[in-house]
C-alpha cells in the first residue's frame, strides 16, 4: 500500500468508535483513490472488530495513537501527507463526564487543540499552505443547552449554553476550531449533531444498553419520569452527511445535523421493548415490567431538537430512514451480532454498569 499513489490522504480520528467506524467504512469503500488513515487510541469504546470488512483494503491504514500526543500527531501529518482531517475522537458519555471531568477536558479540549496545531504547522510548511485542506470537527447538539416544550429548535446561531462537563468540553473544542480559522486562516467546518443510533454503538448508550437488557431481561433504568426528549438520527445518515459536508461544505461554516425525529425517552423505551420482543418472538408487553425509574441525572437537559434546514437547503441532505424502520434494523443487527455484544459487555464494562445504575 505504501507504494500506491493516492489523490488525497484523509485522517479520521476515532475511527474505531461508533460513528467513526461508519465514516471510515463509507470513505474507504466510496473513495478508493484516497488513503483513509484511522487514528484511534482504542479506549473502552474503540473496537477494530467494527471495521473487519475493510481492514485489508489497500487504501486503509490504522494507527493506534493518542490525539493528545502532539509529537506523534505532528509526525503522522508529515509522514502521511495529510490534507484533510475528520475529527470524531472524543469522550462522549455524559455520566462518565460527571464522574471524571478531567478526562473529558484532556481528550475533547487538549486533544482537539493538539490536532489543530499539528495540522496548522504541517499545512503552513507546504508551498500551497491551506489550499485544498480542510479540518472538519464533529460536535454535538448538547453544546446548545436545553429547549422548552415550545416547538423551538437549535439552529446554527443558537447561543452556546452547555450544562454538563461533557457538553462544556465539546463547546470549548468548538471554540478552538473556530479560533484557528479566525486567527490563522485555517479552513475549518464544525457540525453539531443530534443523538445517533445504529449498529456498533458501545452499550453504555441508551439504545444498545436497553436492547441488551431486554434480551437478558435485566432492568431498564430510565432517568426521572422518562420525559426528556431527544432528536434521533440513524448513524449511516450521519455518515452520509459528514461525507457531503466534507466535500461540499463551505469553510468557516457550521452545519446542524438532525433527524427531524423527537422522542420522549419513555416512549423510545416502549418502542424498543415492542420491537425487541417482536423480533425475539415474545408476546407483546412481555417485558414492560423491566422499566425502572431511577434518580434523574445531574444537569439533565430536558429537550434537544435540531433544525437542519441549512444543511438541507444548501447541500440537499435529508435522513433516509423513518425511525421505526431504523429502530427495527438496529435491533435486528444487535440480535444477529450477539457475539460482538457479548464481547464488549464483558469484564470491566459490567462492573461499571453495576456501579452506574444499581441502587439509583
């Protein structure tokens, strides 16, 4: 592979994670003329098994490294001649951020700064400087805070108002990305996305966690009364949006990516129970009694909802799946890939799960 000529080298950070693996797969298969470099530290949520189907592709390379290791990132930029960065590597679980905010600040803020500075220094050393380059930073709708039940939506102009250590760390990283454009003229794009769901998601997040619990008839811990509302997007639709924005989006712009798909948590859980029980051949309502209401999370935002009008009108993107269809596809994937799920839910994860939810 090292002797092959590639038109472009794209570095994707966090490519062994949930969203990242879908982006890597899409780019490896869709752009054989481009070298796709997957940089991942392989923490608990990173799993190379997510990319078994592309690991031997001639235009794919995996590098295990920490984005906070500035010297390593600088060397990688030069060695691989990176001219595009899609930055997904992040700590992303709110409950973990409440327990350990320092790790989130290190990875999400200092890690992003390390990548920005390494890319800037390398690109500025080239004759063409920033021409043909792009640093694309993937963020979250949680930086905007919370919405009331008044029909309002997060837009690209919504004021930042983060309420958790996780969202505060992502908000800070967003500011650094924009500052590198304003200070150095570096071409950047930021996207803020709603909740993702789909295959390969680590089961600390609600949907895969609850699918696994329904299968094994374990309690389904729902925060508060389950009235919090989230906007859900199928992960492959998010990957398509990232592809579109990376290639056709305008530098220095922000794009919101949402599913046009708001659900109360309790209604989502009921749908998960119905869908999973149906696919398992269990009677309807067989597992309704698994729902257990637990003490609400500190700083738990009431409602998120994304306005994706800008992305739709400028670039023509819209979600491809209805939620019920996407949910059935997702549940079926987890049921068909029980070995993957069993592997990632073994050992330390189950200890963490018990500490997180038992007795709450």
